[in-house]
C-alpha cells in the first residue's frame, strides 16, 4: 500500500496540548504547491485510552465543529489521562464551503471509506483516518446533524453489531453521552461510511444526529458539549461525575421507518418532530409545484412510532427522504 501524503504538523505522542494541522498537498490553479490545512488538536497526558473526536464529516453540520473547537481551546492536559485527538472538520473543504460534500471533488466523506492514498482529496483524507488515526483510538465520536436538508430530534446513536461485546460497549458509551434521545440506528446506505470503517476495526463508536437545517442552536450545541465531556469521563480520560438527565431509548427496526417522496413538489408537514404517529397517519402532503387545482400526494406512516426526522426545505424532489419514524423501547 502506498504511503498517505498527509503530514501532521504536531506530534501524537508528546504530553501537552498541541494545536496544528493535517497538511494535505493539493496542487490547484491558484496554488501550484498548495495544501489543504485541516485543523487538529492532540492533548496527551501519559499513558491511557485514546479518544478520536470528529465533526463536519458533512460540511453543513455544525454542532460538532463548535463543540470540538471549544473543547480544543479549553481542555487542560492536566485533566487528561491518555490522549484526545480532536478534528473539528473531518471534511474540511466541505466545511469551509458550507456544503455536504467537498467542493474539490464532490466527495461525500461518509461514503468514501476506506479511501485511497493516491485517490481524490476526499479519498486521501479517508485513507489517513482509516490507516493512521482510527488505529490509534480506543473510542471514536463522530458528530452529525441533518445538514441543510434534514432536521432530527437530538439523539446519540450506535449500530447493531455482530460482536455483541463491542455493541454493548458502544451502547454504554452512547448512554454516557446522554443526549435527550438514544438510538439503535438503522442505516439505509452503510457502504463507505466512517462508522463502518471504525466498527470493523473493533473500536467503540458513537455518532449523533443533533438537529439540522444547516445551522445549530444553543440547545443542540449544549447537548454536544455536555455529551463529549461525558464520553471522555466514561472512557476514563477525564475524571468527574457524568452530567446526566433523562433520555428516551429509540430503535429503528426496519426499512418501514423511512419515507420517501416519489415526485417533486411543495411539502406540507402534517406532523412535527417528536409527535407520536399511528400507522397510516399522514406525515406530509406534497403539492404540485407548477399548477393549482391538483390534489396533493399524501405520505402516510408505514408504522406507528415517533417522528424522529423530517425533510427540512419547503420543496422536495423525487427520492428525497421526507420523514423517519422510530419506536420507543
């Protein structure tokens, strides 16, 4: 396997707080010997577990970057046992552009693993995490929210895994994060995901969906900040008591949780996030965008449960996810 061209400007194995970059050479029209400079912080204090913390896997999701920028600026190495690796923007080009995918190569970071050291910019970043950073970690937290096109109830999530000991360790970490909702999450497209890459290496993995609409709120950022410190305490990296509150356990048991538009149009929500819905209950209506007097198409719930995610923009296209229902456990 070819070496990855990314070079860190800071050490991973020295005590203290180190702030720098992952520098990826990137020759382009405006900079022949240019680089993508991805901010990274490594905080280490002696031997102990390593946590890898990432945000902006998709560039239009902001709770993670805010919480991790704050953590990098405030975490005292004296409080740490082990090591914390903080990357506020995993897909840094997308983050700077405010887009889900990279403006350089249109790469969706969360569909690009295991990556390639001689591939596109997105593939090179994925390869570096796959072969360098993830192997260092004992526990990985990857923040997500709905970006510009979805909105979620704020939840932390893990996946059902074949290794039940690994699954149980991930569930325990999710519960320690202590979001208002805790989800056993079903992915409709898991190929190439960072989640899968981490889990296949046997690591404890927690992800989130903390809101959406291409922004963040004081509440969603507060959940993100509290959750990461709880996770580090749970991992034995920080000392102290967990800051806990009530959480509702949710499950996404099958494909009937997902509801998709079959045509373009103007969406009329019929239920709001957090509503309990019955099977067959209208979740949304889609009106023809180009004429009046045409009845709308109704999207009905395929199962009973809690409306956990919804399409955010007022216009939808065929194939867009309109709603997601989870069931309370």
